[in-house]
C-alpha cells in the first residue's frame, strides 16, 4: 500500500480550500484553457480564464487529484482574478504554496502543476487571440 | 464523535487482557530474560510462556518461533536469512503482490546478484501456483508468496504452493501478517518452512512480531550480538511486548471462528452496500475468497487521498493505494500487478475491519461515502461522458 499517509500535514487553509473550493467549474466560452498533468499519475488540472482589457475577469477550475491539487487549484484561481496579464508572473508556485500556509514537501509538485496550468491557459489565450487577428 | 477505525491492518486496538498482562513487565517485573540472577527469572519464564502461545496460534512448536520487532523484520529475516544461509543458491521465486517489506529486500538481493522470478497473478490477485514447478531450478533458494495481500485481501493458494515446494525440496516462506488472527493457520498442514506474523494486527501491541522457522531449516541472523533467540535475533527482548503478543495469540486462537463470522458479516454488508450505492466503482481482489475483514475498491474518476481525507473529516479511517497517498508517489504495485488501469488505481480505497467495529459504523459509513464521491466527481474533469484516454498522457 501507499507508504505513509499525510493528511495531518496539511495546513488549515489547505483543508479549507479542499473542502470549500472557490471558483469550481468550467467557463464555457473561456478565452484560455490550460490542461496539465495526467490521470495515470493521479492529477489532472483544468484552468479556464476569461480575459477583458488585458485583465483576468474570471477564472474557474476542474481538478482530478489529491487534496493539495484541489486546494492549489482553488487558491490560484482566486489569486489571478482581477490581475492584469502582466502581473501574472507574480503568481508562482511558491506564491501559491505560501498563500496556502505551506504544503508538505512531497506535495509541492501540486503547486508546480497549478503554475503550469496557469501558463498553459495564458499560452492558449495568446494563441487564440493571435489566430483571431 | 467516536472515530471509526476501518484500517485494522495498520493497527488494531490492544485488548484489555493483553494490556493487563503486559503491565507487570513495565513495572515490578523489569529484568533481562538472559540474566541468571533473580531479576531474569520472571521475564524469562514469561517470554517462554508467550512463545508457546504464539506457536499454538499457528500450530508450530515453541522452539520454532523467533521473536522479532515487527512483521517487516520477520520478512527481512526470512528472506535475507535464507539467502545468506544458502549462498550457492542464487535464485528466488516470488509473487509480485508482496508487501514492501518483502519486495524491498528482494530488490536488494537482486542487486547483490540474486535472480528473482516473479510469479504471475490473475485479475483477482490469485497467484498462479501451477506455473511454479516450471520456475523451480537447481539453484532456487526460496519461494516467497504472501498468504494474503493487505491491499486486495485475496487468500492465496498457500497449501498448493507448499506442497510443490516440499516435493521439489525448496524452502517456502509466506508473509501471513494480514491473515493471522482472522484466518486459521496451520504451518504443518500448509507445508510452509517460514511464516511471518505481527502482534499489532491481532490486538496485541505494536513493535512485536515473530518468524516461524521450521525445525531443521537454517537461517542467518540479521542482528548479531547476544544469544537471544538461539543467536538468530540478538538484542534485549521487548519483554512486555512479547508477553502481550502471547496473550493476544492465545485469545486469537480461542476466538478465531467467532471473530471470523463477526468480521465476515461487516465485510459483506460493506461490500454489498458500496457496490450498490456507488456507481462506477469495482471491488479489487476476489469477492469471496478473501480476508474476512477486508474490503477494497477502485472508485472511478476521483482520487483516493481526497476520498480518505473527506472520510477522515467525518472521523472514518481507511487507506489507499493511489499515487498521491503514497510518500514515494508511486501507485500501488499490487494494483498494477493485477492489471488495474492506473487511472482507476488512483481511486483506490481499502477498508479493514476489527472486532471493535460495529454494524452501525458500517451503516453510517455507507451514508457518508456517497455524498463525498459525488462532491469529488463534480470537481473532476474525468467523467463518464468524457473519453478518459485524453487524460492519460502528460501535458
């Protein structure tokens, strides 16, 4: 079986975002979608963004994965909402993990996944915008 | 709320009779069993008495029992002890669904030049004993097959394997940690040469284990030093622990059938209930030929650690073989070996019962689980309607 469980290592904030995730769902007419991870390894993150005047107007997520994956998805969507595209590079995996009051060492890759999902969503947004032009 | 322990293969509660029997050896009767003065007398007598009780549980003779510190140590001692005592034989046959405390020593032996042949298992987790004969070589030192995997609960054909091993003159070890106390074990009838057990899965204390080594079978010690345990396991005895395991073994033997019946009822109610109330969920391991206290499933489209954490918030304890619930971030090798799609293996949950569980706990659990599953499925991009193949590869 899995070698050692680690629920008790999660901060209260992680548990809060895990049990009451913010910004859960899909955006049907999203301007950018980022999808990272793979189900075989235990996590898939989908991040949807709506952009208006170079600002993140709305962000939502769907996540298959552990507590840390769900909590980081919830946290990152909240952190990027209202930010301008140029400010998004502040939203790093460390920033997300810190905002959650830290993550267990073995779970830090979940915050990397969240940052990757954001990058993928922005990449998708620029690509869609460029093809429109 | 009183917490519900559905993780008894990790640890069972200690029986009050066990605790009481241990207490004198944590207070007035402190002494080293090896001492030839008065302080050694009671501890020495107590561990020999415990040895007879542990032997009784598995129908062995007392001199065939070596006390260890846990099931993992028993497994390590069996595997390395046999390998090192038979240095010319460099081949071992093993099942791929062994506990880590068997797999990891085998991997080490492999690095040291031993060759390991892995037996096949079917999709129910039953080891293919029929191919055993064809795998046995002149230099086969050992066959090791678990009596039941703690992850899927399937009872293995130990008697059949033991018979072939005996006919071919190959030493046979079984890790019976998950079985002892809820399944009748008779080492003579099973034809096993070595058998591992742990006290903390049959209501004895943690930090206790034993290895049965059949008379005449030679092993090398892992811990060398004093002459404890016939020189095969040096180190001052854990007297209180051993005494506790002895009492637990005696009670386990007396109550084995009664406990079995009790646990079977809880198990079957839970399995039936889950399969009825949770769609897209399947049992892992064999439905009937399994440990009486074991129920394991894969719940599709969601991840095991998330399920367990939600259950934990409802004061219900279970375990999982998913990647994320493992410190090593690896999916369960047992689920992999029986051919379960790694995507579904992420939704693995395992529940193991004990005599302290009550039917109303199972009923409450069956009410608590479905909303948790629904909630997590609502969050998941994996759904029945979506083609899951699109999520299989790294993005």
